[in-house]
C-alpha cells in the first residue's frame, strides 16, 4: 500500500511533442504528490507538485493532472525540448513529517 | 544559500568493509533524509532524522544506520558491505516551518562495492 507505480520506464519524444508520464498509488492517505526531475550526476530537484483537492496544476510547460477517484496522477510536458531529457520521479507522502515514497522513475529522451 | 553537500562523492569498498557517508543540509533545515538509488529500484527511503532523532525508518537491514548532530549534519553508516549495497546514496534536507516539506537533494555519494 506504500507503493507508487510509474510508467513508462522510458520514453522517447520528438522535440515539440508532448511527454506524458503516469503514476498510480493505493494509499488514500497520501495527500501531497510531487514530481522530481533528475539530470545525470545530479540529485533530484522538485519540478511541480499537487495536492488532491485540485485536479490540475500547471507551471509553464509542465502540468500535473490528478484523478483522485482513480488514484492516478500524471505529468504532461508540453513542447518537449532536448533540455527536458532527464529522469522523472513521481512521489507521494501521507502528511507532513512522513517520508516520501517514490516511483521507480521514467527516463525521458527528447530528440532534436 | 548553499545547497546540500554530500561527501565523499565517489568511493570504492570491498565486501565486508564498512563505510560512512556525510551530509551537510541547507542552513536552517533540521530534517535530513537518506535514500538509496539503484537503476532497478528507484529511490528507496532509508531513514529520516529530525533534531538529532530518527523520525522515520525504511525497510533496510540493521547494517544501515545513521545519526544526526546538533548542527543538523548527518552521517549514515553501512557495515559489513555486500555487493548489492552498490548504489547512489542521496541525502535530502527539508525545512520545518509549514509548507510542504519539500526535499532538497544533494548530488549523492556513489558507492561501489567490489
């Protein structure tokens, strides 16, 4: 019940295309859902996050869509750029002070 | 503001040895978490320290231990190293004053066990 599933494992997108990464969880007590971006040789960095009281959050080219009833959330990267090539992790946390549970990651490659 | 600093960045050990990794959090952050990152398993939570006390613990054997000092710096120790302990060990700090407890990660310590 503590798991967060993530798909696909890897994704190749053409420049200008839309990248979509999906995550699913089972623990309905999770109340905070961030996405982290990790470049090679670097630690993950927070990209965007959402709480379950909203269905969508947009920041620039990055959008999180959240479906509480399905216990799923996804990251959409519009107009994907080669600089977006990185590994993306979804995560979830029960409440403040609890540890984050991470998905296994998606390696995104955006072709020029 | 300086970020999270982890040392050493790279190290090679042999089976049976032990290793100590260090993490200096962002100034003012009192929470430090440790994660193990491997290609197949993603980020696995090891433990979290807050104000020198272990607040949360993941499902790792007792060979993995940690501590936090009064200045919030943290160390993790792995004893009796096994080949499967080869991984990138990430430290993350977070602030305590409201907000979301966003994690700020260091660049990690890459451990290779031969």
